[in-house]
């Protein structure tokens, strides 16, 4: 999430005198030295090149041009792309990701998940703002029960928006930035035994091409050329390619990027 400015906001039940405005945004310093407020969700605006200047640091002054090569790039402007504890994502820095060889690219970002980006994800009930914060930050079953995406709360409580909590993070193990998807068990059903010949059939112009480009898309289950694109053949026992391992890897990569994954006729399930 980007750096935040503001106070609590309520869905209902607050009087005009107590209903404070909240504004989510990022601060950037223009060349004139003035302070500019950029609304959340419009950081890239019409100029998509702004994302190349989003970098992590302990504060804006900490990000100097001579330190750019050692910094984490945060292209989505989300703080969870900053891997060093205490670092947040700043806009309009002197760093440019296009000019840094082998720039550190984030492999995890909550902002990639549509559930996390949904404003209702951050709505929680409380008798007052502080009660809502302390309850939701516990992250337990009680906190989850106080999630109010439809604005409805138990009697005596109010639904607050833009809370520093996420229902998605509470309930989805894939939302944990410390989780390593490669260490989570992935069960693949509907594929042949890994040691069978069938698991090693792949298409290619020749055996070397079949081996170097093997994927679920090039697997020829039946072992016949008819399953391959025109001009390609189905090669048997491509030793370094095995369809179960390939599907597992493709699934993990999709999860890490916040994407859906499906493979026809195959069930892939993930457990903690």
C-alpha cells in the first residue's frame, strides 16, 4: 500500500463534526521544491513512466542517486514490494529502474491480488475507530468476524473503511509475503506417473528444441505427432522434462504473480 495521510472514515453513524476525511496517496517533491499530493490509484496517471521512479527506502531523503543500484524497485507503488523491514515505497525518486542493470524486481506484491485492492477488503467494525483497529489488527477469528464488506455491523458497532487491516491477508495463506510458494505442498491429479514414459513426451522441431522449450503447452500426452503443431514431432523420454514437475512449477509461478492457473483435465490444489 502507498504511504497514507488522513484519519478514520466511517460508512455510517458519524456526525458531520466527527466524520474526518481520509486521503490515501503518495507524496512526491516536484522540481520546484513544492510538495505534490498524488491520489491513490493514479500514481502512474497518463505517464506510465512514473513507475520507473518508485523505489524503497526508510524515508525519501534516504534515497540518493548514488544508492539506486542497491535499492528495491517497487513498480506497483505498494509498500509490500519493499523487502527490507522499515522500508516503504516512494514516488518521484532520483532512481530510474530502466538505467539500473539487473535491478531488483519484486517477486511478491499484495497489490497484484484483486481481492486486496478491493476497498471492501479494508472495512471492519468497531465500537469506535480505535476499537476497530485493535480488533482487526489481532487478525484472529474475532477480527475476521468484524469484516463488514456490506457495511453491516453488530448492534453498537460502526463499519470503518480504509482500515490498516486486510481480510484477504487474514484468510489467505498466499497473502503472506514471507511464504515461499515452492515450500508449499502442491498436489497434482490427472497426470501420469512421473516415472512413466508418458510423463516425458514433448513436442519440438527436434529433440533439443523439445527439451529446451518443454512446458505444459508442448506436452504430447498420447506420444503421437498429431498433438504437436505442424512441422513438429512428439519425442519420447525427454529426460530433463517431466509433466508433473512442470505443472507444479507453472502453478507456483502463477500464484507468486497473483494469477490464476488452469491446465485442461488436471486438478491442482495447494495446502499449507
